[in-house]
C-alpha cells in the first residue's frame, strides 16, 4: 500500500514538473515573440520569383534575425506600391521598374536589393498563333500597366518588330493567376507569363514564342523595395530584413524539397512538375546568391520608362537604389558563409 502511495505521489510530481516545464517554455516563447520587431511586407505576384520572403517566414529565418514578418499578397505591383507609399507595409517584393516609376513620380521609395536581374518571362501564345507576325491585330495580355509584365510585353513585341498598342493591343487581365484563363477563353491571343503559369499554359496546348530571359537584357526584375525614410531612420531594420532574405535564398538553393513545399503553399499548387520547373528556372538558374542591384540593371529600367516618363531619360540610375546593405554583407563574408 505504501509503495502504491509513493508511485501515486511520484506520478503527481512528474505531472507538476512537466506542467512547469511547459509553462516555462510557453513563457519563453511568448517573451521571444514579444521581443521580435513586427514588420509587414507584401509580395506582388503569384510567381516563384517571389519565394525568398515565403521561405524566410516559414522556416523561422525572419525570427532568427529578430523579425516577426507578416507576409501579405497583392494582385500586382501597382497595389503593392500603393500600400508601401501609404505606410501599410514596410517592404515590398517587387519589380525595379514599378519602384523606379513610383520614385520618378515623387514617391519616397528605394530599391535595396535585386534577386533576379533579368526578365524571367516568356511570351506564350495560343496554338493558332504559330509565329510572331500572326500577332498583328491581336491582343497580348499583361497583369497591369506599369508592371514588369508590361515591360516584358513591350520588349517582346519590339524584338519582333511589332509596335505595342498600334499593331498589337496590350490588355490588362489582373493577376498572373488570371493569365492562363484569359488564354484559354481567347480573351487574349498571347500573354507574358512567369513560372509556374508557363508550365500550366504549355500543358494546355499553348506554346512559347519567345523566352525573354534568353535575350540577356540586364534588368532589375524582382527584388526588395522600401521607403527612403525607413533607410534613414531604421537602417538596422533594413539590414536585418535583407540578411534574412539573403539567407532564405541560400537555404532554398541548398534544399529543393523544402523550397518546393513552401512554393506549393504560397502558389496554391499541388502540381509537382510545375513547381519543379519553376524552382529549377527561377531559384536555381536565375536567383542571385548576392542580391545586389547594379547601375546597369537599373539603367535598363530607366531606358524602358523613358518612352512613357520624360524624367526617366536623363535620370541617374544610382538615385533609385541603395546597394550599401548588400555590399556590407559581402564585405563581412556573411553571404559566403551561407554556402560553406
């Protein structure tokens, strides 16, 4: 009987100890969460090129750098930029073109990193559009005017000697997720697509007229943008945010299975072939280990904008980006250490 009472007491003691440990762990987690800086960021397209903040959020890399980042989706860069200017978010994953356009219009925004420095897009056409000249009198779909998808459409048409909006209409269809549907319903006869929409469209019988990335045009395609005021007032916040994204890129390049899982969640796709192709192209082939914005990539942005915004013609590329944070990471060997 005494032995039974002893076992019961030990059992109660064990339960109390376990409860105490759980409470301590919960309090520690709560304290840790309370110490994290809350930040909001928006990504501006359902494309694999937007992957770094997704993975940084899902794997705790943001938290490792002292940040609690709320990751928000916007249909296109236009809505994302409006949110940044309004102070609703602190950071954007967005095209350098949309950022530079806003800055030329007077917005206090600055590119602080570039993750892809060429237009990783394809001009995809319906089956009956067998060659580029068949596009005359037809429509090419984009997401919204002023986005990198718009830039890609104009570059592709000019590459084929076609005049945008004169010989070929450019039609806004909304987000990237709407592009394949617009092709299927013949609302547009061709469109500028990114991954994984490219894979989905080809599976349905549509085909590529031009791989825009193959043109090798340097262009600040996708990267990180914030407000100039934040850079001046809270440079440490900007630094930690960029360190987290850079670390997420390295993690994605080293761990394909993890990256595919994260991409599937945010892209809302369970298609393994589409996700794998998107990963191989956007992440492994084109995503920069060192997300450094260059004057050359920004000059291409301004050259394109000059046709629509007069001030872009003589603008100095370096006024639109701040590369100091990424250069500091390079100098400290932070990036090199991520790949050892």
